């Protein structure tokens, strides 16, 4: 087994033992938004604690100006430079977060604490059906808190919070409107939200409109092949629309509210043949919370959501070839109890009922048959202190049932648990450890696929006899949590028995499954695997005025136990950023270096070259009566480098965009 690269490990150790230069901190639980300090609360944590308290479930919360600077046309693009997070890439329209080398259904996507219920976990060409442009914050969590939302979230979860159902009454109407233009793709984007109240009724509306053309690339489409074309990447354009509204009744006892959202997204797939995806989703949610519902309980919360999702994969003639459909109903009941003998926690139940299919629109074999899936789960998360040591633990039991048309029915009983401990061994310093055990049921496509997937040019073949996936994980961390200078370093290892992955064979099939076509055969199979890695980050004055800075390094290795590499593994990275905040001005410059990635799976043939990414930002906020008006300029890939992601199936033919200048104005009132 190849060891973690010494340079990356050395970076982590160096950062772990960097001395503190100051002990007068700005509050770790606050962020600056247009010069105003706001507390950051992690809503996906059952106890709704602050970001600085999430050590046992390592978290990152993007909010305020930081989120606005990083938001992109996809969720993966928005989060790809966070510690331990990389992204898949299928053109500009589809990019999903990858956490510590784990992707797909092992990373759960949420919107306001409920599953997005799209099909982005099935394949990298499927976009996440949640819009970051209207998000108030985006949360990344791992550890015990993830067990509240699903046994299979081995990699963690991402929660997009747009507060579509109001939970507090506004004294006066408040809102935000932003418009921006980007040069690399002639991109036009307008987004906004408005909140208000009438008596005890809180109201919210939000929307987003985005159109981009094919984006410019720095060199040739295929690396070092001028004959492959240059200029703009064909089929990399996007067109997205979303609108959402919600209302709730809010009183001293709590609140109850409903919301509705419609999203339409049409984007190109820059494969060799060229194709498009036409995505539609209607979503309806209910959320309610009652304070002091019973003796011994702090809150009771009930949530329910119905999602009607559909997307068509269009061929060169723009006619549907495969139609994906997912109708889902989810419900959650959470009860948070008052401290009992030092224990404080939440328990509850969750159900999900889905109808999923991926059916041929051209008369060929169906990619995935109509499948009815149900799941029922009970979960418990508790926190306590043993002397100075904080302890956090979670348990979840879940039954998942898959009932396909014309295939074998399967039922899986899943038990998962996690425990973490945090020891503040001296003032401002702490060390922690987390152990977890998680079981994941095979997804519908892993079990029952049996047809072509045009966007990836694969003929997918499932295995109805797959076993549940079992992961045993350990994480060790050490960090400095106070002062202007802060740092953290994490080591982790995940051992996964019966790891499920798509293996590309040497067979080429046509759309009917016969030999000799253009589709590569992808067979879902299982083998023991392990993923291990290191993360380190050092920050200076992240929330205060004046100069600020950041250094980071991360890397992971994913291998089958027989010695073969897992496919599409992220590259090792190091990076640095320097910023300045003073009065109404903000400016920043960042650099990320990714090493070349030549750790290839057995069926991968092309190493990914390393790259340097340089980004910058500049903004000025002016007061205009009761409005804050922020003028901003963002620069991405400032050096105009040819960048290809090792996590992209299209890395050989679809580089990332070249130099991009985005400028616009944002009004906050």
C-alpha cells in the first residue's frame, strides 16, 4: 500500500505545531457580512449550536460575503476549495461535492434539513436540484450529526439553507437582490430574496435566473492536441430558473409553515457526442416546531416534504433518449430532551417513500426499471461531559426496501453508530477522536441498472444480489481554537467492506446491449476498500478587520484492498490566501496548487496533470439611505491555466473554464 505523500503529511505536522502569536480572538462563532458581525448557527445540528462547537462533527459553514464570493453555477463549484472537499465536473451545469474522496450516495445532499430527492448521487452528469445563489448559508458536516439524516452518509452531508419557511418575524421587510455578469461564458445572473411579516405571519419569496453560453477554454480541448479544437467548449452552456415561496405562523410557542419551489435547469454535457439534460423539479415542504411540548422536552419538530423530480437526457437531435423520474415523500419527527444526568440530545424517526425510474424514450432497454423504495429509521444523538472531556454519540437503525418491476425485491436492515470525544488539554487547544460504524444499502441503480446511460456513454449493469456496504471509520484531530491565529489538523481512515463501485470493462456495447457499439460497459461490483487522508488548515484573523490569511493542505488515498486504486480520486492540494478588510472595502487573493494525479484505477488510462489556480476578489459597499449597495469584482483562474480535474469523467476532453472576470452589484436592505 502506497503511503500518504511525505510532503503533505509534513505540512500537516508543521501546521499542527505552529505556535500561537495572539490570544485575543474575535468570536469563533461569528462571521462578517457587509461589515456586520452575525452569529453562525449550524441548522443541521439537532441542538442548533454554533459553528465553533462542531468539533466532534467537523463542520464548515459558508455564509455572508464568503458565500457570495464563492457561489458558482453548481454546488460542487461553490464548495470545491473547502478543506477536504473536491468536486466532480461535467461541464458548467453539473458538479457535485466530493468529501474526503467519497462521492455519490455516500454524501447526502439536503435543503433546509430535508433530502433534495434528486438523482445527482447516481451519476456525475446529474445536477444537484438546489440553488446556491439564493442560499443564506451552506453547511458541510461529518460525524455523529450525519446519522440523523441517513445511514449511508459515510462521507458526510451538505445542507443548503435558504430559510424558505420563516422561523422568526421581521420588524420590517428585508431582502437582497444581486445581478452579475461573467466574461468567460457571457453569463448573466439575477437572484434575490424578500422576507416580511403581517401580524404573526412570516413570509418569504426567492428566485434565481441564470443564462450562460459555452465557456472559453485556455488551450485545446484535448490536452496537447491542437487539432481537437479550441476557443469555446461545445455544449457547456446552462440555463437555470428557480422560484420559491413560503409562509409560516409564528408565535411564542413556536411556528408552523409551508413552502413551494419550482426549479428548471437545462444544461449541456460536453461529451464527444454532445448531449443535454433538461431538468425539472417541484418541491413542497412543511416545517413546524413547538417549544416545551411536554415535561422534560425542549422542542418537538415535525417536517415533511414531497418532491416531484424529472429530467430528460437529450441526444444531438434534442430528442429525449432516457427519462429519469423520482417522486419522493419524506417525513421527520425530532424531540430534543432537556439535560438528564448530564445527557442532552435528540431522538426521532424518519420515513421516506420513493418511486424511481430511468426509462428509455427511444424504445431500447430501460436504464433502471420502475422501483418503489421505502425506508423507516429511528435515530438518537446525545452529548455529555466526562470531566473536561466532551462526548458526542449517535445511533441509527434503518430498514430499506427496494421493490422493482420485474426484478428481485431486496430488504436491508442497517445499523449505524458514532462516538466522538474532545479533550481541551490546555487553554485554547484541544484534541479529539471519532469512531464510527455505518451501513449503507445499495442504491436502486447499483442493484437494477440494465441499459444505456447516454450522457456518460456507459451501458450500466447492476447486480440485484449486492450486499450492504459496511464502513468502519476513525478520525483524529488536534486544533487551536482561540486567538487571531488558529489551526487544525485531521487524520482519517475509512475501511469499507463490500465497497460498491462501477467497474468499466473492456466490452463496448450498443444501446441494446449487443457487442460492438459506442457504450462502455459499466458493471457494479463489490470489494473491500479503504480511504485514508490528512487535512490541515491555518488561519489568521478570519473574522476581524485588517489583514487576514489562510494556509491549507489536504489529500486522500482510496484503494481496493487487493491494491488497485479507486476510480476518480481527488488530487493532493496545498493553498494559501491573503485578504484585507477595512471599513467598506474588501479584497482577497488566493492560490491553490493541485499535484498531478497518476493513481489510476485499472480501467483508467490518462494521468491528470497538476495545476495552479489563482482567484481574486474586490468589493466596495456604500450606504444608500437604508440600503447597503455592494459593488464587486471576482476573478477566477486569473492565470488562464488549462485545468482538468482528476474527479471528472470528462477530464480528457473538457477542461475547466479559462480566465473569468465576474462583476456585479448586490443590494441588501
